[in-house]
C-alpha cells in the first residue's frame, strides 16, 4: 500500500472535494482518497500493483483540476 499527497491548487469548495474524491475512489486499487480544502491537497492510499499514480492524476485532471508538479 502506498500513500501519497498531491497538491491541487484549484480546490476551493465542497463540490471540488466531492468531485475529486468520487473520481479517485472509483479507481480499482484506490483504498482511500481525502481532499483537504484549506491545504488544497488530496491524500491517497492505493495499491501500486493495481493502479499507478499517473492514472490517479489523470482521473483528477479529467474532473477539471490540475495537479501541481
């Protein structure tokens, strides 16, 4: 199990939180996804054998949010 924190500068409201959490939790291999609005971060736990970080980032970006480098 890997845990990582991504910075998503455009997070600003509950809609952002719901959208990102729903998209990432729908991915096979993601066991948890928690958006923190004040810090503009997404903390994820995932199985790297089932899903890679690039796929997770793509899922967030498909919702219209850019992930910072």
